[in-house]
C-alpha cells in the first residue's frame, strides 16, 4: 500500500509592535506571527493547528501568544497607527 502524506508550516506576519524584549533588553520591533501547521494525507488536509508567536527582530527569541494576545497586538498596532 502506498501512503502519501506530508506536513507544512505556513507563517504569516500579522502585525509588528515595538517594545523592550524580555530576552535581549533592547527596544526592538517584535513580529507577531501566525503559524499554521497542516498535515495532509493523499494531498487532502486532515488537521490544522494554529499558533501565535511573538518574534524579536533583534535576537530572534520567540514567545508563545494566545489568540487573544495576538488580537490585542493587532488592535494596539491599529490604534498606534491611527494616532500618528
Ligand atoms: Zn530580543
């Protein structure tokens, strides 16, 4: 029996915020990323897992975010851009 399966990770930048990184202590841009993990069997998607992470552009450290924290980051970023 031939079994064709695979998995992919799709990464999307959803917003950029700026604050002091907890790892490198530098006030740097933080990319808020949405990562979707997909498993396929015979080219059909079977499961999806979505995670949100905050990635420091200075040191590359990543922190897991909840979906609510990611939404708050998007709202915060939108408020900051409308004030300017
Ligand atoms: Zn950092």
